[in-house]
C-alpha cells in the first residue's frame, strides 16, 4: 500500500507539473501595462570556486589540502536571483554597480547573456566585488571569502525610482541597505509586490523587513531578530509587526512560510550535491516566479525548493541556475 501522505505529495507534484506545462505555453514576458516582471536591486560578484577534497581545518591533516579543481563563476545575491528569473522567462532589469576591471566586464557580459536589461546598471572606477569560495567536494558545502570596494555602494539618491512604476515586482537584497530600504518603500507606495533576500543582522535589518511586503529570510535570521529559537515560533513573533507573507529558507530541510496564521512547511528535494553556492538566491528567483504566476503558497515553496536543489548539481552560482525543464523533471520525480 502507498501511505496517504506519500500519495498526496505525489498528486500535488503531478498537479504542479501539469500546471507548469500549461503555464509555459503562455509567455510570461508578454508586453503589457508593466514593462518589467521584476526589478532587482543588489549585489553581483565574480567568484573563484575552489574544489577541495575535504573541508579545511586550522590544525591536523586538513590544514593543508590539494586543490582538486578551480572554476571562475559569476554570481552574487541579486545577480543570481535575477538570473534565475530571467532563465525562467521573466522580463528583468537590474539596478546595481559593477567595477571597471576584468571581473566587472565579465559580470556585465554574463547578465546581458541571460537577457537581463542593464540600462540602470552603474559602472564605477575600481575592482568589482569578488569572492573565493572553498567547496568541500564530499558534501558540497562551502566557505565564502569576499571583498567589495566601498566605491561600489549605491546611494539612495542615485536610484532610478521611476522604474518601480513599470514593474510587477521589486526584489532587493541586504547589501546596500539604505538604498534597498528606499527602493522597497517606493515599491510599496506604488502598490507593488516587494520581496527580499535577508541573510544578516545589522542596525537596518528591521527597517528593511518593514519596507518589503514579502521578506525572505535565511534560516538564522528570524531567531536572531526575535530571540525565539525555532523557525515557526520566530515567524509567529514577526507576525506581530508584519502582516505580509513571511518566508524562511531551511537549507536541505526545504522552506517555511507563514501565510496569515497558516504555517506551510515544504521539505526540500534530495539531489547529489556538487556545490550549494547560490542555492538560496536561486530559491528566491524560483519563489518570485511562482509568486508572479499566482500559485498557492505551498506550490510556490515546492517549486522554489526544486529550483534551489537543482542548482546544487553544478559548480558556481550563475553557472548552477537550472532551466525550467530541469526543475520540472525534479518536481515530476517527487
């Protein structure tokens, strides 16, 4: 016999797969009242991904490790999330800053190659944001070492606020927080959906949470904001000050959302993990895609989980962004 829970999950996956097949026949990028499906503001990066045979340690045999493989990959929080949206067929435009060095040219070419509009991108003298990412090839987990020139920070006064009026959704990260808060507030005033990538705690985090309509938190953030251990309790505590959909990513355990007073916990997908870099950003891109499709929250979470899991099967952030076909195949497998 098939357990009822398993049968129900299989039926839901089949239904979502069928809905995807139907919706893909309708071009989400059709011109309409809004020029853009998604306006994204935030960080980009060029990453040197270094594969190691094990996780490094300060002492013992793992204090010195041979490099198995090296890959240069474009990424960064917003670049990867927006790249995911573009790969799934959404009309996207990017507000951000790149440097004048080789890495700046590399990230601009990568974004343009994905069909992302760069009319609002700013080029500043200096080095582009870059990172060295150490990946344990046994588990796919990574350590990120990054550097960002202060000259790449965008002042709120330099934001092209009028682009918000031409978008269905505004997505911001938490790198340049003052500018992110300003753009998010402009999005709310214009009646737009405003989503976020919040993965650190700073004196401005609470203001950023308040500014967006759908905050998407990294797993550790809700507890840090509320002092309450456990994702459900922390989300319910945040509900006292935020009326919107509250979402938290849980890594391999999937994702959780509080919709009104109704809690949704959708487990993740098991895949052979090569590199988890950018998987949270791909989740957000997948979440935005499902949200704009108008799906029920559990289906949005399930799709975003599948997108994030699929991205873990390749090295790098933008390199790992899956196609819709890859996500659908994972959903079809349950």
